[in-house]
């Protein structure tokens, strides 16, 4: 992780393409295995559970791909495009049965077109995508109708304070990263502070110290100019799935 510069597009875009490619590959491989190993009573076949879980994973990969794209500056239409591509992959499969994947994007007070993007000034930021799916399988010997929801969320909690030293203000930031309901990991974190003109300025990597606790908690410290009061700081995070999120926090003297 670095403390200077903001690089969001190149690595994130590669992960977006990879995630969707994996989703389509899972579709083809899973159906091939299922079709060639199942018995004539599919509803009693233990492979049914494995098949459904693999379908859910391919759906999740498509959602991850969409969220990585949008959080890195892409358009929200990518959500529909990704899932349509996945659904089409099922329809195009050459098999003894027909696979139909339907979906709806979540719409409520938080989510719009399936996305909830909130990068706040009080130490909390979230990038989230949510879709409901229905998988229908039609065949001569089977009929499956499974409904499930996929939620992919990267959130951060940012806290900070400063102490006075001779050369300025020693700022300490604690950034916690979450993926869904568990601790997440960051591949990159960029730290900024607001200067006296109100412009966000990246903290020079040479003056930034950092500690990675390996559990989604990261602690940073840097020296801010003494004439800043309070000290506004910001963490820009790219998680290991290529999803971008940021949050700002106001630091006061401890």
C-alpha cells in the first residue's frame, strides 16, 4: 500500500474483466459436470447442491465485476450488462435442459439501480451492489426453481486524532476494511489531508508510516502542518477484489 498518488483504473479494470470471465467459465464448467455426472432423478442427486452453489458463485462474480467497475468511475449500466451476459451464457449452453437466469436490481432508500455508493465525511464509506436472482432449469426429467440474493459490499471505518509536536501535528489514522459482514483486506490505501486552501493533498510516502495488522485494520501516521485546525484526513481504499471506497474524517487533538 502506498500513501501517494491515486491509481484506480488499470488494476481495477483487469480484475473486472477477470471476474466476469471467471463467472462465464463457471457456468460452462458447472453445467458440463452436472450434465455428465447426474443420475436420471436429478432432484435426488447430491450434485444438485453443488450445481446451485456454483451458479450462485458465478452470479456473485458478475456482481463483484459490476461494483468494481462502478466504484472506479464506470457507469451503473454495467450491472445490467454483466448480468445479462451471464444470463445469456446460460441460455446459450448446449445441454439436455434449458437454464434461465432472471434478476432484479435492488431499489430502496439506499440502493439505486442495485448500487449503494456513500463516501462520507464522518469516517464511514461504503460501496455496495445488491441483486435478487431466480434460476429456473427446465428439462424432460427435472424442474428447478431457486431464488437467492447476492450482496457485495466493501465498507471502511476511519478514525483519527493528532498530537502536537515541534514540527507540526502528528496525525494517527485507523482504517478498518470490511467485506460484507467480515473483515476485508486492502491491496492499496491512499492517504490525503486537506491543506489550508481546502485542496486535498496526498501524504508523501516518505513521511507516512503504516502498520498492517493482517485482519483488515490499518494504522497510519504522518506529520500535518501546524496551521491546520482541525486536520481533515481521507483514506482511499482499493480492496483485493478491485472495489474502491473512500471516507473522510476530522481529526482533533487527543
